[in-house]
C-alpha cells in the first residue's frame, strides 16, 4: 500500500517513495517531531482536546497540522466535543491505538540510553501492577535474545524484482519466498 497524502508532503516535505519499507511508510505518518508525543498523551494521559496537547509546548499551527494529519491518515477521529459543541475532541482509532507498543518500545530505549537518572515514567499494567515491557519474539520458539538473531527476507508486499535481489539473484529470476 502506497502512503501518499497532502499531510505527508506538507509535514515531511518529501516522502520515502523510493523505500519499499513499512517502517519508512510509518515514519511518513508519525515520524515528525511532536507526533509520537501527541499520540503518547492520547494513549496514556487521556489527552483528547487541542488544549490538552498545548502543555507539551507545541506551537498551535504545528499541533493543528499534526491533528489534521492524524485524522486524514485514520490514526485519529475528530468529533464534536460532548460538553461544548463548538470544540472538538481527537480520539485514537484502532490504527492509532496500535502504536502503543511502539511508544513503549521507544520509551524503553530512551530509558536505557537517554535517561541518566533512570526512567522518568513507568508503564504499569492496571490489572496486576506489573511492569509493561516490549520484547522481540519469535512466533515459533519464543523470545529472541540478541538482535543479531533477526534476519530479513522478502514479504508478500515486496516487488518481485527487489525480492529477487534480496534473495541474492541480481538477474531477477528468483521467486518471492524461494528458499536457498
């Protein structure tokens, strides 16, 4: 699926059209400064109104642009506020809520590498009180202990010519999903 919209062009100034990569396409939608903090606060702080996000220190024009972009991309839904019909609420959709693991993983990385005094916040399971963590797991055998254990191979969305090069055949004769 190709991600193209006025939002990505306006915010990023360019897209990653030359990248056949879901991470690059995700960055087109949520990779700009403030984006993940807005989503973080919608997920974990209950933020839903424009004024809620102003405490981040974000300029109003940038906040408006991000919220409009999230709405256009289906990450948030804009609704008339129930208490004041002249105002709007921005609520995460399933697509937006699916960013929670990415926020937790990025926070864990920041806690390890960018928080010299320790984690400033802790994500906790509201049911049992346990710490929330993100882990890379193997669908067959469980947890992956070292990132070096992870390799890539072409998926069903990879164009066949690029998949062939990834399979080590520069002539382009390999089939997607072929084994060595």
